[in-house]
C-alpha cells in the first residue's frame, strides 16, 4: 500500500466517516448542522477532487448538488440562531 499512489484518499474517507458519525450521533441542531456541513465537504473532496478518473469526478456532481440543496433547505427551516440558543454545550 505504501507504493501505491493516492494514499491521501484514505484520510478523506476517515474525514467523511467522522462527520457522518457526528451527524448521526448529534443531540442538538448545532452539532447536526456541523455534521451535515462536514459530510458535504468530505463528499465534495472525495468525489470531485481526490478521485483520479474523470468519469468518477463527474459522477460526484449530483451528490454535491443535492447536499448543497438540502443545506439551503435546512438553513431555511432551522435557523442557526435558534440552534445556538438551544445548544447544550
């Protein structure tokens, strides 16, 4: 594995898993928002930037756009200031 290229892609996968666990295990809206944004960022990095094949990078457009759309809807439905007000830190 050390001789293969693209060793950095495994770190992007770990980043995605960290944010997915943050999203799933969140107990308030603020932590859920952080997890959702992190999943979007890690998905974008893994699909569009770190994959070597052009067809795989082009296939990453749909998940990135759908995550961005749901982020906009989530921001509109659950304002972030209410998440800060009710956050249990």
